[in-house]
C-alpha cells in the first residue's frame, strides 16, 4: 500500500462510518456509535503497536510508539468500564473512567514528547529559525486553547460542584492542551520535507491530534447556547473515529517506512 492510500483510508472509513450511522435506526444509533468508536480505537492500538514492533525493544522510537499504543489500550478500557455498571456504583465507574483517560492522555503526552525529541536525538535539524518554531508552538497553544478552552470550562463546572462525572472529559482536555503544542514543531518539519517518508508519519500523527481537538470542540459552542443537539453529538463522534483511524494510519506509515528502509 502506498503512503497516499494509507493517508486516504482513515477518511474513507470515517465516511463509511458516518453513512452507517445515518442509515441506522434512531434507537440503535448510540450502540452503533460506540461500536464504531471502539473498532477505530482497536485499529489504532494495532497500528501503533505495529509501529513499535518495527524497532528493537528498548529503542527510543520503540518506547515512543509503544506508549502511544498503550494510551489507546487505556481508552478502550475506559469504554469497557461501562460493563461494570451492574456491579459498581456510578461514582466508582466515573472515577475509574477518569483515571483511565488521565493515564491514557499522560501516555499520549509522554509519547508525543518522546517522538518529537527523536528528531534531535537522531541529529535531524528542524526547519526555520528558533523564533519560527516558537511561533508555531504559540499558534498551536492559542488554537488549542480556543477550541478546547470552552470545553474545559464546561467539564470543570460539575467537578467544582462535587460531581465526578466529568473527570474523563477533563483528562482528555488536558491531553489536548499538552500534546498538540509538543508535536507542532515536528509537524512543521514534516510539511517542510518535500520528499521522503517521515512527512507522512508525522502529518498523520498531527492530523490525529487535530481531530481529537475538533472532537472536543464540537461539545463546546452548542453547550453555551442551551445544550448539545443529538445531531452535533453524532457528528462529533465521527471526528472521534477519524482521530483513532489517523493514529492507526500513522503507525502503519511508520512501519512501512522502516520496512522500506530495510529493503533498501
């Protein structure tokens, strides 16, 4: 499979996911969405694990890709925690889900930092001046704050009232705040690389993080105007699916890049 096809398949699958959801009976849509999201997360876990396995155990990039794979394992476990509803109290379930999302996002941030530093470890120079790279980070911070900030405020309010139902949302918001600015300078490098395989890997990873931010942002603006319509929730879940599929594609692109280098 070519890199272009790898980059295209998340959008094709996400479009098919949206079509299936639109055709599903209204009563079944929540179940359909949950299945689609969990399948996408499972694919992300597989794709990222394959990227890690392309390197020797203990290798710098093995650790970076492996941590990202583990994060999706945490996100899947968070969804699986709903199966414990008949056994545990709602408060306990919310705490478990919040912890799993918090740990998962900590792994995402650590992985993003590890992979971003891999360029410096390998002696690869980032394009542009230091001021340019700082400007890119600044833009990423501002953009992330603009999209995720309102969601963070909405998720924080229940916690301040003593409710733990929004713990997982807060953890996800913090993950967005940290991860995208870390990866932004590397994304600039990927854009600047006109040829080669690295631009596909990093472009897809950055796109995955952007899709996560957009997914979170879908809940913000409508909530300030009297609730979130079902159509908005359903639309946002397609970005949830797309984010995971883009992470899968990034992992597969990294795996392919290593395989191509070995064959060369």
